[in-house]
C-alpha cells in the first residue's frame, strides 16, 4: 500500500482514531492490508472482519504479535495497537481501496484491467499478469481474490511504482461487479463468457448476462472493452460499450475476431495454435492443458497488446506459463498414471471443457477416467445440468466414470441410463471411499481427470491421487 498517515486513513474511512503506544496522528503506515492475522508482517494493517463462524476481533492480538502497525476494527479492543473504529470493516476495505488506487492513478501512469466471465477469470488474470510483469510492476490477485474482500485487498497492494493493476471480478449477486469495478473504473474491461456458473443465484442466464455486462458499464469512458466474439451474449455487450464511448476489441476463433486462433491442436503436453493478430500470423504453443485455455490466452493477449506490449513479446511470455493455477488443470502423478486436478471450481461449461480435454489428450492405448463431483450454485438448473454432464461423459466414451457425493449422483444415474451400466460408472458417497477404490482400479496408461466445484472438496482427493501415483 502507498504510505499514508494514521490521520489520513482515519479521514478516508470516516472512522474514530485510537492511538496506542508511541503513535501519533502523523505516524505513517505503508504495509500490506489483510484480514488473515496469519499473513500479517511487520508494518501491515489488519482488518478485523466479522465472519460466519468466528470474529476477526479475536485475532487482533495475533496480528499485533506478528507486527501489525494498525488495526481497522468495528469496536475498540484492548490490544496494544493503534486502531481505527468503523461501522463496517469490510466496507472500509472498499473505501480505502478506492482512495489508494485513485491517488496512485493521479500521480503516475497506472493502468487498470478488469476481468470477468462465468469461467476462465483466474487463468486469464494469471496469463495477463505474466505478460505485463516484464513491462513493469504488476499487481494481480492471489488465487481467486475476486469478491468484496479479495478484490479490495488486491487493489490495496498497489504502490506509487505500480504500472498495472489486474483485477478479477466475481459475481455473488446482481450489482456485485458494478460495485467492485466501480472502485477502480478499469481502463480495459475483459468479458470472457456468459455461462451457467452461478445461474441459480442470478435466476437464469439472462440475469447472468446483465451481471457480467456491469463490467462494461463500469469501464472508464474512452477505455476499451475486450469481448469474446464467439459468445453471442458477450457480443451483445458491444452496444453498451459504444454508448459509453468505449472502443471494442474482439478475440475468438471466428473471423470477426481481431485476435484469432486457428488450427488448434491439443495434446497431453499442451495446445498449439496459429494466431492472427490484425492479420499478422504467429505460432503459439501453450503449455497449460486444455483447448478452452486458448480463449483465455487470446483475451490476455488482446488486453496486453492494447497496453502496448508487442504480439511477439506477449506470445513468448504466454509460452512460459506451465499451469494456470493450483487445482486448475494441474498435472500430477507420473507418465504412468497422469492425474489432472481441476477441482478448484466447476460449472457446466468448465466441466464439459475439462471432459473434452481428457478425451483429446488420451491416446488410443490409454484409458480415460473421470472422477467427478457436484457443480454448485446452479439452483433450479442443478438436476438438468448434472444430467447433461453425465450424458456428455458417455458420449465422449469416458471409460471409467467415478461420481462422488449425493449432490453429484445425477451424473452417475444419467451415465447408467445412457449405457455405462457394466462397471464403467460407479458412485461413492465420499472422497475417502472413492480414493480406496481408485488405488486398486487405476493402472498404467490411465489419464485421470478430477473435477468438481470447490465445495465438493475433490481438489484434496486429486492431490492424494497425485502423490499415490507419483
């Protein structure tokens, strides 16, 4: 964070400053800001966020022991650290983030990119951050820090030397992206796709469209919208951009795209493609597994070029990325039994893409094994979408379908109904039982996908399998 005095922070937050120790109102704070006391380092700011099962105020002492210089609290505590008392600690994060980014922007050449979409946000964020890191100081979220806490925490990491802020915006409800993007008014807004992820919470895919379009509406006038030309709902955001005086750059695989991929070839070692950037040809060898990540690479490339990176430099940097993120198409195990752990998150679109990747990268003499858990946040669409994935697994001729958890059982039942009844599809109530089965079932030449929403917990099963077959 930029250096601010205690009185300055208090004024920005409209809070009550409580001085402790040798601090004065002029004392400066320039450390990082966090809500996790375990991550606090000397000089940092600890935000005592109330939680569903605990209370951040209980951990102020731990933050102080680790060297916290300031605590932002909702009630004064007895611990020996200066405090700013505010009515809403989470809200204070957003207020402070808005002010810090605005001050850095006013002093230098900070450029802000916002990314949203039903799938691919984290991968695209990581790819773009890798490209921009060689151009100057770049701040991007850890993991999937894209909500009302994570996004402001990322924004608060900017300094006066930061050239690029890459923000990832998730949507827990309508209006969430508008609020988060409104904190920084991005220079570039990237919309990847509009799919069924979180459709249950939004009331359908059309409501999801309106939620994702909030990023275009929040992009700075005169800025740029980077849109997926292959997704009709994303393409329908063009008029919104034009009305705000925002230019549009298209990425995709169709002829409309200005940054386009052709001749895509998928293998177990990655994906090759021919790229056309405004008519100029380039080769791309992407080491991240999965054909669907080509679109994420195109989005990152489009944004990077708009920020002044040459296509050749951007592509060379993309080719150095080995995995998108832990638990996202992460290769584990060994050449003997390859485990692909993609169980950090799942939607119908990402589940289908992962299954297709499994089929594409498995040689004729090898066996496909899909270990599948529930897709969360689908609401009334849950049964239909789980049925569809079970059907797809059969149509892709996945040779072993292992379904885990009651919420995912419909995938197993649909696979059985479609013909996988002779041991090809099995069901287990929990991951431990599935693990015991897989230890004896997996054999040399197996290619195993582990895929589910985070709430299903299969990412840890994927790690266990990776260790067992390393």
